C-alpha cells in the first residue's frame, strides 16, 4: 500500500506555501464568517483504512455537495422515472444560470446544478412523509453517523438572499416542472444545502458511491447500477463550467460546494474529501482542486 499519510502531509505542507487566491463565498452572508485559512483532507479507503491532515473533524456547510445525496435518495426511491424531469448532460454554465432553463423549456440539464437539484427537491417533497427529517435521516444513515444536522442559521441566511433560486423555482413552476409550492420546495432545498459535516463524515457518506452502493454501515443504499450512474453524473456535471478542468487536472468523479468542500472518489478504491473555503471564480475551492490534483498525480490514481 502507498504511504498515504506521508502523501497527505506532503500536500498539506506544499499548499501551506502557496498563495490562496480563493475568496470565501459571501452571497450567502452566513458563509462569509468562515476563515479562509481552514484546510483539511480526509481519505477513506475501501478496505477501511483512513488518513487525515488539518481540520478534518471541523464541520462546514456542505452546500451543493448535498445535491448528490438528494439525487441518490430520489433515484433510490423513484428509479428511472426521474429522468423525465431532469437530463444528464453537462451544462457548461455556472451553477445558478437561468437562460438555459428558459431555452430548454424547464428541463434542467442535470441534477447537480441548482435548477436540477430544485426539481429533485420537488420530487422528494412529493414522495416523502416528512421531507426534511427523512432526508436528514438518509444522510445520517449513509455516513453511519446520527449526529449530522442542519445548520438553521445557514438555511435562514440563504432563505433571505436566495433570489436567483427563487427565479429558477418560479421558472420551473411556469413550465409545469414543479409540483409543489415554490416556498415549500425552496425551504427543503435551503435546508439540504445547510447540512454541516466535516471531511471525515463526508468521506464516510460517499463510501457507498465508491463501494457499488453499499454504505459504511453495510446496508445496500443504492444498486450498483445507480451508484455507477451517479458517479458518471458527478464526473460530467459535478463542477459546473469547470467539470472539464476537474477531469483534466484530477481525473475523478466528484462534487464541490460553495462552503469550500470537495468530495472525489475512485470506484472500488477510495473516497477523498478536501476543505478549503477560498473559492475560485467558478465557485470551486481553489486549494481543494490543487490538493486533489497533487493527490492523483502523486498516487497515480485516477479513472484515466
Ligand atoms: O443554491 C446555492 O446557491 C447554494 N445553496 C449552493 C451552491 C453551491 O454550493 C455551488 N457549488 N459550488
């Protein structure tokens, strides 16, 4: 086995000498309070070894990383019916882009941009008895950790400033691709994005995607085919208009969030999560991308 701890320590040391050109997200005011100096990596291998550096057990706002969890839950519950309301093509546009949705008559390009994730939220609101509670329980079970929770302050902060998401939800409603009230669906969406998790919990929760759908606790959360399809969507759509760059530099399926987290995985091998809150101009973590590029280069491990 490679000396993963040495590799992580080395990446941490190298990046501490690199100028962090990223900026902390401030369009959700509560996120702007987080220090740009936080940095962590947590690696979880399929045969249950784990390695960490930095603030790997400090929780942060998972934001768009939650879109993978809601997709997984809706896909597990509803199967291929989902694809009637959302496509699986890369968007090549920012995560909160509106024009494409208008042109394509309310069918979002994929479930990992805001419009697609709002449609998925609508599916879950329609099908779950207690949508927010049931979704939180799904994430807790995926991570095998019952302490995970929403951050109500972050949800409230986004509720007050989520004007673009209101525009997207209204556009979806006008095209008949939102069954529930805009306010109800966005309340669910803002809560899913507000979940606070640390790098260790995220790596554990993504274990199922690297492990053919079997989660940390040993239960089959997804079928192997569903896990394969979600990985394909992460690879092509997980980084918005930087999905090509991430595949080029890192070469793994993954998902970013504006809280500065990135989770990436190599099927049947490992899950790796990085956290550095400074974002590049595409909304992806500046140092997180660099850390993952160094990791896959040094370990010679990518899907390519
Ligand atoms: O809807 C939003 O704008 C945020 N709750 C999530 C955006 C996000 O994390 C984009 N990721 N890089």
